[in-house]
C-alpha cells in the first residue's frame, strides 16, 4: 500500500533523539519533506540531516517551552515549505533517576510538565492556527506507556504523558475536525497518539543492559520483546497518511507488545 506522503511537509519535534531520528528516516523513505527540530542537539540534528541526502530537509532549533520560540519555529517552517501537513509532537524528557513523589521537588515537577505537556500545547496551538487557514492537516502526539499504566518513581512524567494520551488527545481530535472538516476527496483533520513502551535507543541502552529489568518489563507483555525504533516510526508514518489512516482519529496506540499492568510470563 502507498502512503502518498511524497512531498508532504512534516514538522518533527525532538528529531535529534533516538525515536525522533528513526521517525525522520521513515518519513524520508516515503519522500516527505522534513523540518527537523532540536533543542540542544544541533550536532545530532545535522548528522541526521546528512544521513538523509535524498530528502528535502531543514533543521531548526527552538526551546518549545517558550512561546516566542515556538512561533518563530512555525514561521520559519512555513517560509521554507509554504505549509505543514503533519505535526509529530515527539519532543520530551524523562528524568533518569527514580524519584518517589514524597521526595520530588517542585522544580522537577514543573520542568517535566513544561517540557512534556506545555511544549506540546504550544506546538499544537501553532499548528491548529495553520490548519484553520489551510483547511487540512493531521498530528501525532508521542506519549508513553507510563501515561497508561503509571510508573513508580516518575510521577511527573506519567502525569504529563497521561494528559497527552487522554484528555488532550480526545479534545484535539474534535477541534481539528472543525478547523479542517471532511470534504469531497478529503478525510478531515485528524489527531492520534502513540504511546511507546521501553524502546532500544541511545537513552535507554544503559538501562537495558540490566537483564533483570528486561525480564520484569517483558513479563508484562504478550509479545515479550523490547521495542525497536522502527516499531514506533512505522506506526507514526501510517497514522500520518490520510490514504491509509483517513478514518482513524482520537486513538492512543500503545506500542509495547500487548503490555498489561500485570505479569503475563514468569520472571524467574
């Protein structure tokens, strides 16, 4: 099946990270034009751009927690390509150290919610303003299984990702359809969410060397395997295609091998 994403314009936030880079490569393989966003990882974004020589790409830096920088990002993206067909709100942080709620500082809580939730709000708001003008567009939010099942020691991250995957998502899918209503030959504006579980990336490699951790995690999955970046990227590309996913909106897709909040396999 064809995605019909050739020459579509994709704004991908957090492109310099492991999942972001995989998503960029998947879109490039479909012939899409890419705006690769980074915050601090300019060198990684430039390396990613060099690895996609056949794709039309630009790299843009911005602190997505700052309103003016988000506005400038979208203005630069429109100046470069004339519009944006798809927003992939992938940027976010996960504090590596486990911190139980009773020990968590207000500063950590605020930083995580600003980076993982407020930044998505600002990007989606800017994108929706553009969708209102161009009368088309779709978005994919990237959340986490932490937002579905919770994650002890990471209440800040779980709260932010849960907000994305449920209340925010289900509100936006109704609002975008009003801004870009279905028409003859057009499915209408759509918003979906992807919630990865543990995924092999440079950020997680150190943790995944812990075989006991891997056994505990995979014991909650019907398909006991740690995800690869391609598992996430392929779904995001699918959801961004109006041809393949034109009647899918408001859905949170968990990519974690059928993970449940209980043991499905023995851990010993």
